[in-house]
């Protein structure tokens, strides 16, 4: 945060202004060969062959096309169309959404990867000949993988069918909710549906509204902790599928060993929910508003000092850490500088206050300007704190700022910076 003042013969006049500039929209059909950050692309985005494209918070109104050898690394990105990759080095989509389909295939010249995490896909997902990892996501359409090296489908909802065919290096399905039919076919090595490699139930079970089809597999095929509303259909698995604990099914048709599944519960509707592991959480703070500049206006000449007052840009504090430990936010100001002139930062004081309090915040103590006493904000002072066991909501904290300068302060435009530090 920065403050500016101009000191005339008899008053301090603030001349600083604040502006906020939104990211400029880019023209249609943009080639991405580096870090485009959080830009808005009005057309398609193309990752040329051999290029690395990094996006963070970007919006692509059209399609994303990854050419052979290209690498797309996208975090918190919104795509209005499809994502299509052919013979790509890899595609990583972490967060936000794709309105259309996601398609990633190898034509045989390269074995790449498709990693989807915390993503909402408005259409379907299809991949072939590559590594596939999908976690904590929602697929509105269907999921199809063909001859993938391996497939991990973790804590993900598929509103259509999910077909995982021909995975030579295994399949793991854990925490999946499939509204259609789940098929695992022609796979090898460890093929784990809600199970560990030794057949015990994984901590993440599965729910399948349609059938569970297991066919043509030649690996360690294990099923546990999986609720199937329809029929478990088994054919051509060598060795036969091994059922572990925690399975239920409407019926079972085909060869299997292990524990017999329980009957599917009766009723009109099944309800499935995946409860994630509690995250470690984090303590974060951010400024409210479009500018970090505080304008204290025109300083007035009092009997023995100049005085300027204003409001600190409000600070939003959010603590999502497990156990709700104590936290504090402190502030410390630098000296004020105007050209070759320097004024001691101790002359700035504040009176903190809590503006919104969903997180049980407590405002810090009043700190007088060093013109009156002490070191003011030249020393780190508490803006706000919360005790252990506080609520997890956000708190917004602010402060009334009070600057008192000696009457012999040279004229000039002075700038200082407050540094805020979150501790916890």
C-alpha cells in the first residue's frame, strides 16, 4: 500500500490517483508459445507443435487445440468450447471448467498424458494411447479411454457411461460415481475397482447406477467397496475377478471368486456422495477493492503539526486450516520519501477495526502517531488477530490512519509503503 502527499508552504496536498486496468482481451485464434497468464482469448487458442503453453486464470471463449508435441499447462482456466489434443506431449487442466468436450489421443508417434483435476467438463472426455489421470472432477457426458497406458479415475462423477478399455498398465477406480454403466475391459496388471492390490476395500468406494461390466481382462482384477444398482457382468477374465468386502449389486452374472456381493438396497433413488479428506487449509489475506493506494487527501495545518487522515484499504482474512489455530496480521510502515527528502515513518499511527466478522477476528490496539508518542507504525503492530478455535468464516479488517508531521517538514510528494504480514 502506498501513500503520496505534496507539502506546500501551509498544507499537504495529495496528488496521487489510483487506476485499475483490466486484462485486455486478445484477438481471435491466438498461438500460445509461453506464459499467457490470465488473459481473455476471444477465439481459439492453439498450442503449436513443440511449444509449451502456460495459462493461469485465463478465459478462452473458443476451442483449445494442442498440436503434436505441444504441452498445455492450464490452471483455473475457463474454456467455452472443446479441448482437442493429438500426439501432444501432454495436457494438464487443473481447476475451472471446459464447456464442451475434452479429447486427447496419440496417433502412435508419441505417448503423452491427460491429467484432469478439479475440473467441470460440460461434455464428454475421450482419450487413447496415453496416460490418463482424472481426479476430483465432474464429467457431464461420458468417459471413454482406449488403449491408455494406465487410467486413474479418482473421486470423480461421470453422468453418462464410463468405459476404460485396453489399459496395458492397469486401472484404478476409487471414489467414482457413475450414473451409467462402468466398463473395465481388456486391461492388464492391477485392475482395481474400489479395491487395493491385495483385495481389501480402498478408502474411496464407488457407486454405479447402471451395470458394472468386467470383460477380457488378464491382470489382477479386484473389486471391493463398490455399490452397483444394476448387474455385475463378467466374461473372459483370466484370472477371474476377485470380489473383496463391501460390494453390493442388483445381480451378478459370470465367473468370479471371493466374497459374494450383498443385495443392492431397495428404494426409489440411490444417493451417493464422496467426502474428501479434510485439507490442511491455509491462512490467506487479500485486499478488498481495485486499488492498493490510500489517498489521505489534503493535510491541514494545526497549531503545531500537519495532519492527514484516511482509511486503510480493507483486508480480507480467511483461515481454513484444520484445528482453527490462532492467527494475526501485522503492519509496518517504511519511511516517507520525496526526492531527496525523508520523513520518519513513525509519524503514522492507526486505529484498527473489524468491518465484517465471520472469522471471530479481534481488532488490534490503537497506535498513536509518533509525533505524539512512541514509534508509531515504524514498528510492526497488530492490525487484527483471532484466537484458537475461531470460526472458519472470512473477516474483513480495516484501520483509520492518522499522520502527523512536524511543521518544518519540507514540501514535496511523499511516498511510503505498509507491509502486511500474516502469522499463524
